């Protein structure tokens, strides 16, 4: 049985002080949460503060990006070693905003997944189609290419350490959400592609849904066989809101 993952991506919100205040308010609200893995993804500058406060709670800490080289002349970038030292356990890779605003490619995402795995971090590989792709019936073409490119030549032995997140770009921050049936359809397709890559090892991979996830729609999404959690944006910025998503059942 796959343990659900509920991850909160704070994007470019919260200073270290604000992040610490969130964690102090959030921890008591989820102290009784069972059979769910919680991950918080603060900005780089807040990773250390969050990691110190969640120590011993079982809550993971993710970076929102990572560089694929160990070190070097890459101004503004952060390596896996730096993230681990700060307390990160996971890293988000290939988020649609990285693809859209910073021209991140499937090849770059693949190199980042490899770097994360080599360093002992769990990568959360994101993928999803734009609205024109959805309207043109190209959803499977797009996410099929992204999952194949992002996981190219990664062995089945690493499958259980990888989390996949399906985020239809048209549903991120728009208030629009894929219906549970639409989300399940894509998740089932992705599960099939993972099985083509890794065989039975694909059954251990958690596939998260992201895109305007809120307390009032999480239960309906999670009722589907291949939806193993959520990558939450705006609704993860409030301790109370995010706690309601984490404790949906």
C-alpha cells in the first residue's frame, strides 16, 4: 500500500521568520495525522529554519529546485549538498513555473532527478499540460513525453524514492481544478507508463495531483485509485488550511 504524500509548495512566499511562525502553528494541528507523509517546500532561505523546527516530527522538507552539478561557477544556483546540509529531504524538479519562466527542459529535469537520487534526496518530478494541449487532446502526448524524458535511464531500483506530480498547468493558481475523473485518467496513464519503464516497481511510486487543491476538494481527489496525494500551492500557505488538507480523512 502506498502511503499518501501531501506536499506544500510555498513558492516565493514566507521569510524565515514567517516560515517558523507557520511551522509552530501547524505542528499541533497535524500531531494526530497518521498514515500520511507531509512535506513542506519553503524558499531556499527558509529551509534551515523549517528543518530545525520539524526535526523529530517526521515531516519532510523540500527545496523548490536544485542544480544538477555538485559545485561550480553557477551564480544563483544551489547544489544537493547545500540542500542536505540545510536539512532538506526532498526536492521539487521540473515544476511548470520553472519550465515556463526559466526554460527548463525534460533533459534538465532528468539531470536534476539523477543528482537528487545520488545525494539521497527524494525528487518530486512535476509534469502537466497547458490549456491548449488539453483542448487539442494532447494531454497524454505531453505528459508521456515529460515522464519519459524526466526519468530517462533511471533504474527500477530507484523507483520507490521518486515521487511524480501531475499538475495541469491550466489549473495552477487559477481556481480551476481537474475533476477527480480527469485527474484519475491522467494518473492511470502515468502509472501505465511507469510500469512500461519499471515493471512491478512502478506500483511503489506515489503520483500526486496538483492544481488548485483545497480542503473542500482533497477528499474527492484522494478517493481515486491512482491519486496518492497532492502538491498544494496557495492553500498550503495557511497552517489551518493546509492542516485540513493533510487530515482530510
